[in-house]
C-alpha cells in the first residue's frame, strides 16, 4: 500500500465556504467605487463655474473627469483648482468624504484579497495541523451528504467534519453546509495523511462504487490502523471484502431498504418505526454508550436512561433476554433506545 509521494501532494490545505463569492465581492466593491466617482464627476460638472483651469481657462467635461480623478486620488497637480467659496465648500463637505470612502474601498479590497486571504490560508493550515477527534467523510455523494446532514442534525459542529471528494461541485455543497473540504483522491496515502486521519474520531466511506470503497478502506486502514471505519457497499458479496479490508461497520443500503419493505409487509407501522430509529428527527433514537459506573452489577432492563436492547462485551453481542444481560460489567457497551430530546 506504500505509494511514492510527490512534494506538491504532501500537504493540501483545507477550505471553508466564503460568505460572499470572490467575483461577487469584487463586483460589489468596484461598483461602489465607480458609483462614488460618478457622483463626484456630476458634482464637479454642475459646479464647473467655480473651477479654474490655468491652462486654457475653459472647463470641459474631460477637464471635470480629469480633475475628479486627481482629486479623488489626492494627486493634485494644481492646473485645475476650486476658486469660489461654493466650490471649496463642496470639496470640503462632499468630495472629501467621498474621497475617503473610495480610498477605504480600495484599501479594504487589498486587505480582503491579499492580507485576509493569506491569513485565512495560514489559519486553515494551522487548523489542519491540529485536527483531532474530527470526523472524516470520504465521498460526498447521496449517502455521504445525507450522513453529514444527519451528523449536523445530531449536534456535530460542521467545522469538526472534513469531507474529501474529487468533485468540485460536491465539495461546494459540503462547504455550504459548513464543513472543511479538500479536493483529492481518497485512495492515496498522502491525501488521508493531509487531514490527519490517524487522529480522527471515525471515518465514513461512501465512494459510490464498491471497488473504490474497498480500496479506500484498505488505504485508510493502512494509514490509520486504529480508527473506526464505517463503509457503504451495495452488493452482498462485497460486504465480507469490505470487512476484510478493515471496515468495522459495513452498511448495505439495499438490504436496509429490503428490511423496510419486509417490515411494511408484516405491519404498516414497523417500517415507520425503523425509519424513526434511524433518524435524529424521529421521536426515538438508538444510542450507543459505555456502561456507567452506577449501572455496573445492574440488569440491562433496569437502566434508567432508556430501553436497553443489547450489550457488547468483548466484541460479543448479548441480547436483553440472555442471562449475561442480568448483570452489567465494567467495559460493557450498551445499545439502547432513548426519547429524542425536544428541540430548543
């Protein structure tokens, strides 16, 4: 699985969505500056009798445009100058504030597109270097985008989610959701190392193709041997391959859909309840958590936070009806149904 790294691929900065697109920001700034310049041109043209041209004594429209530009840019050659009290008052009260506004616009533009952009790039690199406990989503197709939406609905901060996808269009949608994004090939070691996958809380893989998903799992497991990996595969015979590649959890959406269909055949409320369990927007939700100290020695059915369904003890699943569920032990992981907290 070791691959040769090119120097340019060793570090790829993350991105986050901009509040206003670059082209729109530039257009608004230039439009505002041009509008202010036109206002000054009109003011000078209406008050042209108060101006004096030392060259030929005639103030033409071209002279007004020329005087406006050198006035706004504070160049001031002195060949055209306001001589009447009214013109000087206009320069002091109207033109000077507009001049300051135009300078502010151009200085602000320079700050926004040079200083601020450089600062943001540096800041994102610092964030990237310190990533820890984050969720890495490899593939932002239908399943990946839905999983991100569900994570955010469950309370995960979008800034704690990193999305990698080769499609700029998909990454744009992930940026709009508030996630950190990086365009790249998730089957490459350096891409996953760039988002510090080894320090991630979990990795979600949904590449859209089972063969690509399995290759991504192999790469992720090679780079991050201990990080939990959940993957989506669509063919039954690829589920064992995904587990052999290193996935801790393998989800087959086709099979889950079949479960919902079969449930609806047994009763019209079963599939509805299964969907309710799967989403944070339902009335109830499934929760996985470690056993609390106060619960050790107690039966699973007596836990107070919800309805205990299953215990995982040393990677072995124990149902609530089995004898081992009559006494919880340290290190147990409980899967329970709890009521969804009311939204604030």
